[in-house]
C-alpha cells in the first residue's frame, strides 16, 4: 500500500512549527504505523524542507554587507592604483595588487549569494 509522503512531510513540518521536537515527530510517525526506514526517509525530507525554507529567507543585511565590502575593495583598488601610478611603481609587481582588489570587489558585487 503506497503512503502519502507529502502529507506526512507537510504534517511533520506543521508539528515542528508548533514546537514539537524531532523525537516527538518520530514518535508520531511510528504511531502512524510506518516502518523505521520510512520514518527515517520522511524525517530526512522534513529536514530538507526546513533547510530550504531557511535558505529562502534572504536577510537584507547580508546583501548590504556584501555590497559594502565589494565597493570597499573596488575603492581601495582604485586608490592604490592612483597612488602607485603617481609614484611610478605601477609597472612593478606591486601593480598587480590593485588589479586583484578591483577584480575581487567586482566578483563580490556580481555574485548571487
């Protein structure tokens, strides 16, 4: 007889949302007459659903901090380029540092996560 895994996952998430622990959800699934392998699979699916829901919460502070650090790296690279150019050391090995800073800042600003 096939079991409705989606219903068990949905009900398990509701139980956890209302403060039940993983052990209590495991006991509830066992009381429903499911075998240990099915209980483990459903608990794994509940954990994945919780992680997915948590990952979808995108805190704005993370994006702002990433943007701030990216802009800071680009600004530091531009300032260092100007200072090295002014002193005539831009064509030395030190001239690679601002390029790395600017590329790193651009990559940070362009990244999704």
